[in-house]
C-alpha cells in the first residue's frame, strides 16, 4: 500500500498528533504493570493511548494466522518468522477490527474490556529476541563532522566511505528497551598522549541518534541478499539511542574499531513500526557519487523515508526538557537495503530479529547534529539548557529522550520514544 486511505478512521479516540494512528499499528511486547514475568508477556499493537492485546484476539478467533497462534509469547520472533503473508493478514485484520465502520469490537464493550489496555498501565519489553546487532555509519554529515574534528577537515571522509556502508558487529546482549537505566561505563582513558592510560569512569558519555531496522527474513549462510530483494527481508524499524563512551573509543578504536565504547547499552523504542506503515513516506536517498558498485545499485530510487527525528535532554530534578537536535532520516546516504546487501555480500548469515543500526543521523546544520560530540563540537561549544545548566556531554542523572514520526496529508505514523537515564559509574576497589 503506497498511498494513504484518508477515509480510514478508528472508533477509538485518537489525538491528531498521536504517533499511533490506525495507519500505524506498531507491534510491541507488553505485560500488566503488576506482573512482568515472561508468561505474562504478550504481543500488542499501539492505538492512540491504548494497547490492543493480540493474544486475546487470537484466543477469541478474531485473528487467525497460518501456523499460529503467535501472540501469546514473550517475543515477536515467531510471528515475524512466519512470513510476509501473515504480516499482511495481521495488519489488514487488525485495521478492520479497529475501524469506525466495523462493529465486531466497536459494539462489544465486554470484548473491549478484555483487549484494550491503557499504555500508562502496562510495562513494555524488548519486542524481539535479538540474535545479532550491527551498527552502520551511514550519515555523510556525521562521518564528515567526526572526520573533521579528529582527522583532517580536507579529507574528512576515509576513501572507503563513499564506496560501501561502513559498519561493525556490535553486541546483541546489550540491546535494551526504552526506560532501562544506563550505568556510566568505566574503562581505559588516555587523556595525555605521553602517559600510560588510566582506568576511570567515562567522562565523555554521549548519545547517538539512530534508527534500527529489524530483519524479518534471514538468509542461508553463503547466500547474499540481492539489493533489489533486500526490502523483503526487513520487517520494521525502531528508534535507537546507541550510547557511546567517546573517551574510551578514542583510545581503543585503532585498528579494529569500537569495542567497549559501544558495548554497554544500545537502547531501543518498544514499538516496531512496520515497513508497511512507513511505505507512504518513502522518498529518495541523497544522490550517491560515485555511483555504487553494481551489487549496491538499487533499481528503486525511492529507497529512503521521511522520518522527523528529535533529541531532548532532561537533567535530574528538572521538569523541562530541552530539544538539542532536530533532524530527519532522509539525510542518510546509504539505504537500509544497501546496508543489508553489503552485510551479507560475503555470505554472512542474518537472522529474524537481528537489529541493524543506521549510524548517528546528522543533518546539514548544527541544530540537526545527532550526537553531543557534534552539537557541542568536541566540547568547544557547550549547549545551554533551559534551566541554565550547560552540557558538552551527558551527566549523571540526565535523561535522553528521542522521538520520531512521519507525517503527510494530516496522517501521522510515529515511533513514540526511546528514553534512558544515566546512573553514576560503579565504584571499583582493585586493591583488595
Ligand atoms: Ca552508533
């Protein structure tokens, strides 16, 4: 479905600026706030300020999918793995049940009481079991900014950057869901070039504004995914705060790339927005020069998405967040299809539930930079927050909130938010 059916409305009250319109229907895993045990976790879709319990719809015989049931489970992996025909059938069925002109749920108060929960009354969990986490580096503006700061402004991009989506294999085990606190990491820092490193809490803790796509269909080892088939392997997207320890990274990253600087927390929004919901917001990637090698050359030039993104900073004991970045996914140089194809071109196997980060998404202007490193330009231009405090990096007690949505013709499809608070570093006593 590439166009928006504006006549499609829901009987549920949904604010005009809600991320969760009937055109969206993102999937998540939730439990009653009272009991978050695995056996109480099940799948739902967000609709307005509510969650629709898909496990009850299945049990009531209102959502029958091939090979099901799928939704009375603590992850979405089995549903996603069941294939595109089921994705389409689920979306169509749920959309019909929530629509204004279908009476099945609209006219049945008992059923509504069983299947609708206020989002404020549930706990959200990681929506998929994540077998692998990969992080790309696909924003030209971000890579140029970092190269300008740390290498050479005249040659900010390394020669490989415009030839391939540069990336690295990260840690799936530390992909965490929004709302999880992040403990400030400690590690090797090397503030003085002439002296040995010291072990200390990270002083340059940063966020990275990213999205991640969720692999919906894997491949066999040895069998690359062709670039024009890659879209069929992507189920949906989430917001990603790829927490980063800049000072740990600076000392460790040569020659094999980031390691401990990126392994402590990759925090994602709880709702997976499907590619079906995002299709109406497709637009072209920036022009790629030089033209990519043939294996990365896509037929479809409408290979990106118009997704407005923002970052807010909320210091401890403050009730007023400051917007420190507003940007857009459309600035990404390499498309998700190109990333997935490049990832598998050697025969690397990817699996259902794998998450692949975009890389920090920066736009062309300073107010659209996607990390504190860039916003405060390596601590040379600290940001003043609404309460008067200044920041070059993230302090203990700070909460970072990322939001994202697409909007067109008055129709909104959004991600909600990913929110994480930083706790002080652990104290270590190595003398004992
Ligand atoms: Ca990253």
